[in-house]
């Protein structure tokens, strides 16, 4: 009586049992809804992506329930119709209508698809690769990301001519320190590495540097959520004559970005003896905000944000909204995976929710600096996590945006600065810095530890 879906490979007994009983009850509830005509078979559902369409529909219904005020103008008759549709298969037209309405309700300044694509000049990759030696697959994955961030950091820093050492890059969540090291070399300044734990010794960049560069690497170990910049960062900067900094943070998962912004907000708002010139923050993994603890952290940091308060009214409303949106944002970043069934509508939902989560982050930077914006800093194929927040002086941000234009003067200038940094490094070290993690094997990067 019921069409059976084609089996794809062996199914464990427990899972098979749940599948058969669950599908029987779903079919019964659908047949009992009073509709007439033949039901789609499992194969027809597969081709129509019914499951994916229903997932989008359910998320949009949950969004409506979390933010009822946004639909308060709808008539009771319309509300009744929507409630009745919950038990039926949604149509493409119904889902499209709901998605369009949700996008209008959650409207942000610049949605993901309209972000300017600010990639660093391609010629810089060859220069940068001649400065550091790492496993080829690692270079292939990360070098373009690092170079794009470096170009923007360079643009936010002032043109001081020959560097006096009074400038530093402060990397929150620095890990092994490669990115901050490269930024320090490019700017002729220090690299301040902040992380909650020290990486294993083979992963630390300072152990691989010639003596002339080693004292330019400074580490601060502590949880970013608890650090007090005035007590734990500024004394170190002053000790080394550092008067200006650019803050960076690359791909801090979950609320790592929000905790970094919280630290930056406290640092700038409490009065600082060191000038914070700007920030370059590449965001990552917003689906990890889905745990109770992470949602509480996000809500506490952004509870006063005007955009979120307009949507949710209070913290409880914000927590409800986070429960809906954070479970879906991975749809965009996993859409390119092998055998992915993610549809275009799911991608649009994920982009919409990412936009929502980025908005209060951008607002913090706009409050702290004269200019702040968001860009795509690498192509999607280089990294699906390609959203990046920029902040600094108006001139600095304009220069950062211009580094993505091959014909602009800023692009040529940053290439010249990188080539100069390479020449200085090779003059001291004689060859590229060996940053391979000796003794640590990685199948992911096809590295045998040598």
C-alpha cells in the first residue's frame, strides 16, 4: 500500500526499525489529512527534495513562533491558514513566500550575497610562500587566507616609513602564531599572541626564529573572556615600547569572536594607554553557538544591541531566536560537501541567519571605530568561512578595501611592503622559516612529521 524508499547501503537494525515505524506513522498522518489524489512515492519525494523543503518550512515556522511581533500585522484568518498548513506538505511557492517575508523582517545593512569581495593580490602568494616552509597541503589551504588578512592589517596601520618597533599586531586565539608572526614581519613590529593555552612546543613559531626576530614574539596566556587588557596586555606592550596595535582574530569558533569583541570593547571603552588602530576579524562556525552555554554568552554580550532588541524585545526572546537560527547556519558552509543534499533555499536561510548573528558584532566595531564594514576576504572555494569584519580609521578601511583592486595603488604598495619584508627575512635567515611541525603527523595535510 505504501511505496518503499530505495535503500542506500546497509542500515543498522535499530535504525532500520525506527525508520520503518516512523515512516509508517508519517504516511498515515499524511493520508489522514483529508487530501485526495496519489501521494508521492519515496523516489518522487527524493527528486522533489521534499525533506529539505519541509526542513526549511519548519525552520521558518519556528522563526515565526520565536518572533511573533514581526508577524503581528497578519490577520487571524491568515494565521489560521498557516497553522493548518503545518500538517501538509508545503509547496515551493509557500516556502518561497515565507522565506521572502522572513528576509524582509530580519533585514540587515549588507547581506552576505552583497558583501564586497576583497581578496589580496594574487602575486603576493608566491612572495609569502618563499618566506615560510610548511606542508604543501597546509600552504594550499591557509596561505591565501593569511595573505588576505595581512593585506588588510597593513592597510589599517599608518604609514610610518621605517618601522620604529612601536607597532604590534595582537592576535586573539593565536594558536601557533604563524599569522601574527607574518603580520609582525610585514609591519616591522611585534606579534602579541593571546590564547588560553600554549600550543605544543613543535607548533610554536618563536622556537623557529633567528635570534634577531625572537624577541618580537610576545605571548599572553589566558581565557579571552576573563582577560583585562589594562592589567594583562598593556603592561607587556609598554615594556617593549609598543604604542599602537592592530587586533586580529581568525576563525574563532562559536562565541570566540564575541568574546574577542567583548575584550576589545572593554579595552577601548575603559581608556587605553596604547592606541588601538583597528581590527580584522574573520568569523567562523556560528552553528556552535547552539549549546545552552554558548547562547547565554552571546545573549549576555549583545543584550543591549538595538537591532536584536527590536527583533526579540528581551533576553528570553533572543535565546529563543538563537535556538532557531544557530541550528541552520551550517547549511551554507556545508553545501559544497561531497554528496550534500543542501538546497538553494536552505543556503538562503543559512545566509539570512548568519547575517543576523553578524549584525551585532559589526555594530560593536562601528561604535568603537570611525569606520567598520564586512567583506568576503577569500573565495568560497578557498574557505566557506569567508566572512570578515574590518574596522579602523576611515582612511584605513578605504585602504583595506582598495587592496582587493589589482589596479589600485594600495594593492601595489602592500605587495612592495611584503617583498621588502621577505628580503629582510632572507637576509637574516638565509632561507624560508621552517614552520613545519616536526614530530607531529597529520593525515589531513599529508605530513609525515619530518
